[in-house]
């Protein structure tokens, strides 16, 4: 993937926030940073949702 983006998936009550910018080893861009408040608001609107932290993926699958 060449386009940098942040995605949110909520699976079984766990929020998965993914930073996807493999060409730059997942470095965050200004547009990725600007998308965070909206994504976090989605998580906050669902009080039963939890967050999970995982190590970064630095290679394409």
C-alpha cells in the first residue's frame, strides 16, 4: 500500500487502530494525525469498547 492511512476496526468489543504507512515504517503523517480525533470519538461513543496495543507491522503481507 502506498497511501498512508489510519483505520479503525472494532471486533468483539476491542478497538483496533492501525497506522498503515509501510513505505515510511509506519511514520505518522499530518493527515493521519488529523484523522485521530474522529476515530477516537468513535471509540469513546461506545463505552463497552476497549483498546488493544500491538507491535507495528513493518513488512507487507
